[in-house]
C-alpha cells in the first residue's frame, strides 16, 4: 500500500517514473458548500452557487484527466449516495463510496463562503486503499462570480495538485 501512495504522489506531482505505468484511477466527487455568510444564513444556497459547485468538480475532473496523471472514474453509480452525505464529516463514507467504483484515489472538495467577497476552495486527496489523506490544497478567491471560481479552480489544479513538488517534504 505504501508503494501505491508513493506512486500516486509522484504521478499527481508530475514525477512519474520513466517506465510505463497505468495511472491511478481517481474519483472526483461533486464539491460541497459551507456558506457562513450572512446572505447564506438568511437565504440558503442559490441556484448560481449550486451550478458553480458542479462546474468546479467538472473542471477538476477534466483538467486532471487531460493531464494524463490519472484516469478519472465515473462517479454516477455512487453520486446519489454521495449527495445524501456530508463527505467532509461522514467518517470515511467517501472512501467507502470510492471503493465501490474501484478507484485508487479520491478527491472531495468544499467551497467555504465567508462573504460575497471572501471565499476559498479546499480539496482533499485520499488513498482509497488505506483511507489516508495524501494531500490537501486550498486557494482563496475574492468575488463570487463564475470567472473567479473558474480561475481559482484552475490555479488550484495547476499550482497545487499538479505542481511538481507540492506536498513533498521540504529539506530543513
């Protein structure tokens, strides 16, 4: 299992070995929203935010799949069950769901909205075989628009999830 984690980290970080290896199978769950803004507390989630959450997950799937560092697994068979849970607080149900679709790795994500101007996107990459957190990444964004969400997601993918040394231990 340790070899799978090392291989997964190296593949996600762009350090793939020279020999041909099948990339890990990655399940990317739809992202969840934690809205602690006054507007969110008063009105609940809006249709625009639900749409953006779907687009963020789709963008993560598309860009990571296009990178060649992983094979994206279709979550359709478990998507309804995933939406019935809070994947950030369900005690590992995300890992169990990802096991059902034969994934090696899985990503969950949450967008935290503090106000209309202050938001963050957080992603968590777990090894499905061990349940361990492989890496977590976050990006802050200013503004609650389609463009800011898309740019922040692109940055998170490029500069965190696919960055060559992100998550690697740094020398002292």
